[in-house]
């Protein structure tokens, strides 16, 4: 049998790094938003008794380092069964190392897909507890929509849905950010007020001007990537309501209240960059297709 799962990318409308914990992790406050830019994860069972992986993207490891393999082992461990033969194919559309949670979403897709493939009937809370053990963004990717996430990103609360006419995402071709390096630079920043608290108020007000004015990312502030600023300036010249970096970078997103303007911005960026996407916010996370 074969199961196909759509795994959405996310952007961070805000991302405040709120502290460093004694276990070495950082605590964050963030508003995450799922968008309709999807990897497709296809799972098929076989008699091999092992997990195998294929992916159409060269930089992604197709062995046990892949987050999909980790997710599968965690899944069988939780279900207290031996590892079953499964092939996982990842059709990648989400740029890698971009701050768009592509790997995390693939991992979440595997949990959902295995639950369907083997008819294990795990409840959402059970899948969530597996997801938490795989990575900080994985539980969000199961749920999707617009969420307020704290702790290491796994304490998730609902906030009013964000909506707009278009989101343009662009990743500079040459810049990939190491998350460890990024956190080091963020640690050196001066403390400031929490933008995520302001964004929650803005989401409740549903005021697009306020939401756009409240976009914020500590990593953007700390890393100061020239290409990110170049892309932002093209986006703002194309009449984006607001623009900012996602996660630890280096993808940049812009929010539009006009589809026509979003399309024009997409066309303009496409003249220079390869990884450009025109998308919209979505209310769900990983889903069986
Ligand atoms: P986040 O926003 O969660 O920090 P990211 O967009 O910065 O994620 P990913 O694209 O998820 O980063 O991948 C980071 C690294 O993880 C890659 O360089 C790759 O080596 C490894 N990796 C393992 N599994 C996957 C996968 N299924 N897809 C993408 N990368 C993967």
C-alpha cells in the first residue's frame, strides 16, 4: 500500500529568542504560520524490515540522518512494534536550510503517514508526543495554521488565523545558515521587548497594517545578511505590506493584500533568484493527499 502526505512549509511572523536554558536549548516565543508550499512524502510498505529513503534533492541525506528515518524509528518505538519495511520518498519543493522547517515537516508527515499506512489509529495527542521527540518544529508541522509557540517551540497555543492575499517567499541562492552559528550571534544581542506578545494583539485586532508592522525576527537582527536586506528591499518596493526573514534564515517572506502585487513581486524576484514561491497561508498542517 502507498500513502502520500503533503508537508507544508512554515514562516515565522515573529521570532523572539527569550533566553538560554540550562539544558543548552534556547527558549523562544514565536508565531508560526503554515503556507501552501509543500514537500510530498510518499510512504510504501514492503517486506524488507528496513527503512529506506529517496529524495529528489542532492543536499538531503538519504540514510538514518534524515529526519524522516528518525521519525519512523520513533513511531515504531512508540507503537512498541519491530521496525517494518517502509520506503519513504521525499519530493522536495521546500528549500533546504532556509528556516522554512522543510525537514521538520517531512518528519511530521512520516508520523501521520505511518499511522495511516499501518492503521495504528494513534490519536493527535499521541502523534504530537512522538513529534516532540524528533525536533522543536515537528509538532507545529503536524498542526499547522497560525500558532503561538513557546518553550523550545513545542508549547503550542491557538491564536486567530492569519490571512492575506499572497505571501512571496525567496531564498538567496548562495546563503545557507547554520542554526548553531545563528544562535551564537543572537546570544550577543541586547534584551528587548517581546514582539510576539504584540503580534498576538495584532492578530486579535485582525488589523493588517498592525500585523505587517509587527513582523520581527531576532535572527534577522543578529545575522544582518546583506542578501536578506536586498530581497526585503525588492519586496517592499513591490508594495509588500511587510517583509522579514523566516526562522534562522535565510529565506525571506513578504505579505501582500493584493494578489496582483504579489504576482508582480514574484516575477521581479524570479529575474534574479531561483528559489521564489508565491503562496498563501493555510489553516492546517501535514495532510494525507
Ligand atoms: P528549521 O526552520 O526547522 O530550522 P530549516 O529549513 O532551517 O529548518 P531543513 O531544511 O529542515 O532546515 O534542514 C536542515 C538540515 O537537515 C539539512 O541541511 C539536511 O542535511 C538535514 N535533513 C535531514 N532530513 C531532512 C529532510 N527530510 N529534508 C531536509 N533536510 C533534512
